[in-house]
């Protein structure tokens, strides 16, 4: 640690790195330059009208060269609470041959001064840290306390290291710039990881590392950590769960925080610049190469909680969780709980129920900590499931029985009660200020969504009896069983009377209409259906009343949440696609014109949200119209209001107009690119029937009727050029398009090429329908 013990980087207290160096740094510089203090007034003179501004101009390492009496006299006037003197004593008592007894006393006193301000910050309004709000922490940083703390840590014993880390963490909370300053010291960050081998200092070290990595400009590479494999394998379950908080920062792609950078155009440009794997991807591989890592995570995720006392405590957690909304407070109280557990036995439930909550807090901390552990572990597993090593992760999660273990926890812990959830739906990388129970439920549903999505292991979400039911459905319909179902290892599926999928359906029906849990529940169920359409999978869910429940939520429940409605439209599309029985059930539920109009209004209110359902109806109609020898199909075609509506060409054209009009190349994102693909589906099916020229001419007539000739078709032409750039190099996306539509990807590519043909005489080329005065085919943006 030569670098660590050598000259320190100046502490950054503001935006101007040079001018705002701390006093410690500036004194040292004066020594090097040979320019000391010329007058005592430089220290003891009048330092204000603007006192703190003047203090910044004092030369470097003042408190270590000046007489203690002088510092004490100045301290009284400036109200520094003795911090400069304490730092002087800390510096002088921390040499290798020093007696660390006094060091311990000094650190305790400093910690007390700083922790009060840190606690105030995390328990009140989390105000932006300002020097006027936290004078002790500001003074500590001003006089080089951060630099001193960083440099003495390697010399200290365990107890002193623990105090020193707490001091640094308090500074990170209250003083702007300290965390970024620490994050810039790579040697120090790597040194912190070595402290995690000691259980005494683990909690403080993990908390500080988590904050530092959260602001670090360049993501740390896990392979840089000395003996990472041995470190991780030495952790007990509690340490591993805390370590997952750190890992979540190192394996997740950073959130760019700018909507413009979320566009597909920007993402494609970034991928061209960055051809090698990202640091997050490299870190994921590093973790997977650690022996036993995934197995330990699975054990921790499925670990049971003491059932005798947690039920009663969970019912009251909401009373005090709003106070415990910070890791520092939570971990501090958990430490108390752990210490008390060493001297007390867990009380029986009958006794526990009679004791006030404040006296039960240490025991209740254990259950909330267990829930939060599981949140962190499930998040890490979820990220790994979405990475490049997905198949390897899937194999291990199945082998270590993660899904059966979660199924066994479902009723007793995961969905023990129906928690109210009206919070905003968070994205994968967004911070969440929800209670532990809400966070746990959401992360659980995210994991199931990632686990089921386009993967044959999705059948592990069922139990043996439910697998037999799928086989019976296929047999009755005289269709072959899905290969993935046949190949499912039944020793790895769920136990008990219900599998996880069925349990989710049960709780989904009980949620309030606008509960955001509905969004995640619907996404989890939809992911089970995604991929190549399976009639047996659809019928399994139809028999459990899922279609009627979805229609009730869309039509009758008064649900206003766009997120929930979007998830239900997508789920409904997967549930009904190519399934004549589903359309028959739809017509039975939507049995009045009034209900049908409400349904159409919901679809038309936001095509970005509902276009996947529109695509499903168009594709299903096309297939059913080719099955006119089937009496059942003919009957449903003639009776179903939804199919009759989509069969009218003017309605399909209306959807096509709006789908093309609500997107352009500059605004395409992962959320709305489906509108482009749905418009392509409509045109591909028209091309199959030889009606593509009719649709293109209709687009042209629409432009002239709306008095903006060339606008619609030029926009569509540019969108299709982008489509070629985006999809022709992405195997995954092309596979998804082919599986979801049952249209060979070769036909997708061929149709786009025909539409982009340069022969103006071609009846299937867009260019032939744009009059020359309105030609605006500018491809510079795409080529850049």
C-alpha cells in the first residue's frame, strides 16, 4: 500500500479542486515550496466578515504545526468544537510505534461529533448537505480529516479501523464531494475490500464501499480485487447478502440518466463505438467463475425465517419503516439486534405480542433485514439472468432449486399479506424508496419475469400435477407436446399443491385495480407465454379465468394506470394469439356494444401501450381466415365482434396510419419500436395477399387528405432504413420477431427490402408513392 501511505490527493470540497484544497494539503505545499507563515495573523487574525471563505484561504496543515493553545483559542471564536485539535492529536498518535490507546479515544470523540449530524441527515428530510447544516463534518473535512483518516487506516487495529470507517461514512453522508474524492483513489477502494475479510469491520466497510462505488466514474473491475474468490467463499450468509449490495453496482450497466441516450439510435451508435464487452459484463463473468457463488445465493434467497415470531412483527413493520429508510440506520440497529441475540433467547410469540413494539425492535430488525437480504440477492440473480451468460445461470438456478425454494416461501413470506402499493413503477436500475416488503415482492416478480422469458426452464414454475395437466391439454387437442415440456426435469419443479405461476394468478386477482403489483404480476405471467405460441400454455391459463380477469380490469374496474393497462394489453395479446377458444371467451365476456366500445376506447387511447394486442388480433385474423374448413373457426369468425372489427380494411388502415405517425427515427426506443414492427406486420400480411400497393396508395391518399403530402411516407421510409440497421445484426431481436409472429424472418427482411426499393415504377416501393417535389429522403442521420 505504498501509494496509500504516500502523499494524498487533496480533498475535494467543492467544484474548484485547486482553490478549495484543505488546510492540511496547503500547509504541506507551503513546506515543499519553502514558504511558511509570515505572520501569526494568518492563523489567529480576524478571519471574517465571511468567516468560512477566509478559513479556506488559510495555508496548508495548519493544525499540525501550530501550538495547541493557539488552535484552542481560535477554536472558541470559530466554534470548531475542538475538531482541529482532535485531528492534530489523531495525526500525532497514529504513527506505527505509537500507543493507540489515545487514538481510540480521539476517534470515539470525532465519531460522536460527526455521527449526530449523519443521523440527523438520514432521519429527517435528507436535505442537501451544506456546510451551514453540518458544521462539524464541514470542519473535519476542511482541516484534512478525510486525508488523515484514509492514511491511518492501514496502521490501526480492528476496533480503530471500525471507528475510522464510521467517521468516513458520516462524512460521505453530510459533506458534498467526499464520496467522489474517495472514489477517485483506486488503491484505497481496493484496500477497503481487503478489510471485508474481518467480521468486526465488515459491515462498516461494506456500507462505505457501496456509497463509493455508487459515485465512481469508472466502474471497478472485480478481477482487480485481491483474492476475490477466497474473499467471497469466506463470507457467511449475512455477509454475502450485504456484499450483494456492492455487487449490484458492479454488474449493472450504468443508468445514463438522459432520455435522449435511451433512444435506439443513440444505443446503436454507442454499440458501434464500444465493441468489446462492458465492465459490467466482464464482472458478471468474474462472479460466475467463483466456485459455489450461485449456489450460496440460491440458499440465501430461499432460506426460511423463524415462523414463530415473524408473522406478528411483520404486521407492524410499516409503523416504523418510514424512519428506517437508510442503510446506515438499518445496519446500526441490526448490529444491536445481533449483539442482543448473543445474550437473550427469542421470546415465545405469546409473550412477544404483549411487549411494545419499541422494545421488540431488535427482534423485528432481524426479519426486515432478512427481507432486505433477499431483495439484494434476487436483484443480483435477476441481472445475471439478463446477461450474456444467461443459459449458464439458468442451468445453475435450476440445479440449485431456486424456483421450488421460492415457491415454498410464497405464502409464508413473499405474499404473506396484501400490501398496499401505489408507488411509481420503477425501472430495473432505478433506486426504490419502497418498504422492504414492497421491494421484495417487486424484485421477486422481476426475477420470475427474467427466468421465464423465452426459456424452456419456464416449466419449473409449475408442479408435477400442473405439468400433467399441460400434457392432457395437448393430448385432447391432438397436438404434440412442446419439446421443452417433455424435456423438463420433474425433480426440479415446484412442490406442493400449487406452482409459482398459479400462485401469482391467485394473488393478482386480489390486487386493487391500480396497484402497481398488477404491472409486475402481468409481466411475470406474460413472460411465461412469450416465445413460440403454445396452445396448451394458453389453455392452462384460460381455464383459470385469466382472460375474464384481464377484461374486467380493462373494461369494468376503472383502472387508470397506463403502466398496468399496458401490461394487461401485452398479456392479453399473448393469451389470445392464434387461439380460437380465447376469442370465443372474449366474445362471451364482451357481450354488449357498450362494453366493446369501452374496450376500443382503451386500445385507442394509447397505441404505444396497446399495439402488441393489435398485432395479435391482426395475426390471428389472418390465420383464422385460412382455416375456413374448421366449423368452430367459421362460427367464431362470424360472431366475434373483435375479429369482425379488425376484418374491415378501413380499421386496419386506421391503425396503420396512426402507428406510422406516432414514431420517428429520432424518438424510437425499446418501448415504442414495437409500433414499427406492428405496422410491418400489417403490411407483410397485405403483401402475402397481393394487397400491398392498395395499402401504400391509401397512405398516400391519407397524406393528401390531411394536407401534408410526403410526410407520412418519408417518415416510414426513414423508419424502415433504421429497421435494417437495427435488426439485421441482432440475432436475438430477429428470433423474437419470428417466434412471436410465426412469420419467417426472411420474409420480414424481404418485405422491408421491397418497400425500400429504388425503382419508382415498382408498385410495392414506397418511393413510387411520394411525388418528387416532396422527396426528403435524408439518410445522413442513419449513416452517422
